[in-house]
């Protein structure tokens, strides 16, 4: 045999590489079969067996007993067969042990290649099977090298990759640094299993809290969801299954010790822990904290909410560059449109005025339409006849007249304003919460609309803007009242 103590080598490789012992023995057997056929040809009948007691791999060549030998590689004469087994008969298969030392250098090289390939395959399968069940766990590793902007992490028996898209912005590592990441996926590749890591995944935040908060592992506190803007801010919703346990307090810990450990791991990322509520409106109000909410209008069909906040809390509710409302929308899975009370009152008043201005529509009918949810001429033009006939004193003919009158009013208004008809629903609905928030923010911060090019981020960063404008409005109203009082005094004198 090539190696005298093959049993010891098999045991050592099995321990070091984590490969099953039977797989290694099978690889050696296949390698010796390949070497024998390389030496004696592919037609020979070769059988390899591992002797457990001696730790030796034995190679046998089998030949059939025949009266007349036509194929020397596959047949043996009766005379030669009787030397091996005196009781053999024609047709019996007799095996003779081969001397592996005669295989030669080329055969040995072929056996080596087979062993290396089989070991690579076995090692790849062993790594894949050990990590596929660990998907969704946190793992520690050491930064080994950099491949373009991707980080290759040493995980012990194998390597993991932390792609650029899964790295927290402005976070830098050097070779040899310890790193903690979340196993997103385990891919089976011909070059070896690829373990994809992440530090930006929302589940990484959840997994970190599971390690810090024992109440989560015990099932007392339930995680509802998490959403992140990596490295900047995150929102984390929790609920308690025990009325005596505060879920937010359990996650925060004594003097904030638990949440601070998570914040440090995420390099200072701000985390808002939100108490979950079964009522969607209350849940949205909690998610938009610390802003105060005045009113919430729910549209179940489109799964959207219109959130009205006091003027001084508008920039807080929206957040820097729309960050707060964007995270709240992702966490609650509701489309949110945040507007100020002033903007909402103006919009409702404009809508009511558009109803009153329609021909053959009195104030009483406008009030009835308003109560049924038709707040403007546009909403009236989009209404169905069946909806309008449910209103008192409105029959089918009257409903058709109201709809046509609303459409004519909107058409004449479009011509007067020089805008296209398609622009109206676009302004009403919007296509993203950020665009809607931006419009609301501009309207509340700049009622004159003189400077449309002001950046939203500048306004959101200064929540005092709306307060200053409110204060200036109060000063103007006070001056007007004082001037009126002076005029009255002079008239009395």
C-alpha cells in the first residue's frame, strides 16, 4: 500500500476537515480502482476493499474460470483456477490480490487526483450541510481579505462574504478585525458553498435583541417587525403576552443597558422601540412618535392613512428627508400621508367651497354630501350614481346631474388654470409618501409658494420654522386688533 498507517491518516483528516470517515474510505477505494484500470486497462474486473482490522486497502482482480481462455484479462483456465481453489468449476469467478506497488507513477498520480477531488467535494458538502441549518443566525468571524469592496470573513472551516450592499455605510474594517454579522443565505456553488453575510438586514437587528433580551427567547415579548435605514435610524415594534411585562421596558433594560449594547454593535444607529397596538391607527401614531397626532383618516381600500399633525410637529413627524414617516410606513405596512392642521383645514375648506359653487346645489345639499364623505367637487365627479342616491332628496336623475355638473366645473377650472385634467388626481393621490410629504411640507412652511426650489431637508432639519411662522401670524393678528381698537376709541371721542 502507498501509506502504511492509512487508518491513522483517515481518522486525522476526518477530524480536521469535518468529513465523514466512510466518505474518505470510499474515496480511497475509488482512487485505487482508477489507478488499477489506468495500469491494466478499463476492461479488467477490479474490486477494492478496506480491511478495518489491519487498516489496509486491498485490491482484487476477478477472472472467470473457463475451459478455453479467449480473454486473458477476464478469464482464467481450469488448471490455473484449481491452483487457487481446488473445488472451482467452469463459470466460477476467482479473485486474486494485486500488488499495488506495481501500479506505477502514472497510476499513483491518477489516484492522487481522484482523492483530492473527492475530498474537495466531501468538504464542500460538509460545510454546506453544517451552515444551511444556521441560516438566520448571528456569526462571529475575522476579516481575512478584501475582494474589490466585498469583505471576505474567516469563519473557521470556511469563508463567508459580506457584500458591499450588506455593509453599513461609513463603516470600515481592517484585516484581522473581528466582525459580527447575520447569515442571510447559504448558496451551493461548484467552487464551494458561499455563505452570504449581512449587517444591514432588519433581521440582524431582531437577532441582536434576541441575544440581549431573555424575555424574547422565553416568548413573553413578541417581535412584531423591524425596519432600518442602516447606520442612521431603525424602528422596532414589540408586544407583550403578559400584562405585567412592559415590552418596551424589557427591550430598553436597566438604565438602557440592553438597547445600548445593540446600538454600539450597530455603530450608533438610533433605535425607536415602538409598542404594538392591534388598532392600525394607534399603531401608526406610536410609530410616528415623538410627534403628536391630531387626527387619522383611514382608507381601508387603498390601505392608506392621512395623518394630520399640529403645525409645530410637522417637521418632527416627517423627519429628516422624510426618514421618520418612511420608516413608520414600512413598519406598519400602511401608506402614510402626513399634513399639517393648517393645510388640512385649507384643503377641506377649498373642497367645501367647490361643492357650494356648483350650480343647483344649495348649502343644505352640500352639507349632506360633506357628511357622506364627498368633500370636494373632484370626489363628487368620481362618485357613482348608486352612492349618491343613498343621500336624502337625491334620486337617480339628480345624481347624474350632480356628477355632470362637477365634471363641467373641473373642466372649466382646468381651462382657467391652464392645467391638464390628468394633473388633478395626481395632486390628490400622489405616487409616493415622500412626494406627498414634500408637498405638505412646502405648503405649510411657504404658504405664498414663492420659493419652490427650497430643499425639504433644510425645512425638516429646523422644526422651529413652522413655529416662527405661526408666531409671526399671531403678531400680525395682534397688530390688527390693536389698530381696530384705536380706531374705535377715536370714533367714540
